């Protein structure tokens, strides 16, 4: 099983320069074979958001190998503390 440290280091590299202003929270869940990337947005995701999510996952694949990768981009107006954060939150923007 991949460690939190491996995931954090791989995602840190993947996220650099790839966070849209529409992204509210980015989190991941993984098991032995697969990784799920979930991105919560402030408004409905646009083409740029979808492209950036794909870039993040592609960049991550360079650093950490899984058999299966999934990405989800979800619009939600709920407060961040009410969102399903999966196993690990990688990014959460400050909201007042």
C-alpha cells in the first residue's frame, strides 16, 4: 500500500501551477490498485477546470504508479467542513 508521504509528494508536484481559482478543495482516496482524485468547485466546472484535473492526474502518474486512476470534479455550495474529504485533503482554499 502506498504511504501518505508518497501520495503527498507526488500530488505536491502535480498540483504546482494547476489549481484553478474555481477549485475549493482537492482530496484523494486510494487502495492497493487505484487512486481517486476528487475536486470540489465553487461553480459548475468549465473546460479549463476539466483540463486542469486531467493534467493533475497525468502529472501524478509520473510519480506514483497505480493500476487505475479516477478523477471527479464536483460542484458543491456546501461549507468545506461538510464535504466528503475522502482519505486525504491535499488543498483547501481559505473561505470566510
